[in-house]
C-alpha cells in the first residue's frame, strides 16, 4: 500500500507540512494557547536532527506552575522506534517536556503522551482545559487522588468543558481552501 502524501496547508502566515498540523494550530488558537510552528531545530547527535512541530510557551499546568512544551503532531498512535528515540533525546537535550498528540484534535479519543527530560517517559492522557479563564494542560495520572481533583476541576467549571468542545469543533470545521483562515 502506498503512503498517502500530506497536504501542505497555509494558516496564519505559516505553511504547515500537513492539514493535521494546521488543525492543531486552529485548536490552540481557539483555546487561546500561544504557539510557534517549527520554532527551532535540534542536533541530537547520533540520533540525527529534529524539528518539533510546535512550541508552547508557559502554559498553566494543573497542580503546578506554567511550563513550556514541545508539541509533536502524529497522524496515528504508533511511533516507530526511531521516532521514539528522537523524542526522548529531544526532551533530554532540550530539558523541555514533549507532548505528542495523535490524530485530529476534534477526536475525543485523541491520545497524548508526555515525555520527560530524563531517561524515562510516561504514557498518559494530556487534556487541554481551562483553569478559570486561563488555558491549561492537565496530565491525567493513574492516581485516584489526581482523578478526584480533575473531576472536581471539571465539576466546578462546566462551562470550561463547553469551551474546549467548541475549540474541537472549530478545529474540525476549519477549511483552508481559498485562503480561509480556520
């Protein structure tokens, strides 16, 4: 089976390598998350070069201070071994966590993985949400207390879930043909 070629897409003055990356940019914009596309490449030594898709500067993290992240967008959940190694090296050498988002942002089953800046990584859902009026990232651990806190966060602010769902819909309905801007 032949590989399907991604469609280059323009949005907000950037030429994205794929329509999927452009949809994530629309999603981030709809949430009020500031981003840069392909901000900086990294020499990973023997692992080669790596150019992360997005840079998110100082976004609020539930239960912690604002942090910056590299964000990688992948069309499917499976990563080749080489990709996994590069992501680990990127996190380790840049000393910045990497969030890998799989699939369309409007897919409720979008699975995100966070990679730490040491030799380990954890696989877990990362949700984009709001804390008050501030866009945030919430890491969902398997910890019962953390899940309880997350449930309380959503229960206290039901309008925030609606805001995130609206961002999903905006990303899904974005049309880039004929110069439309998402």
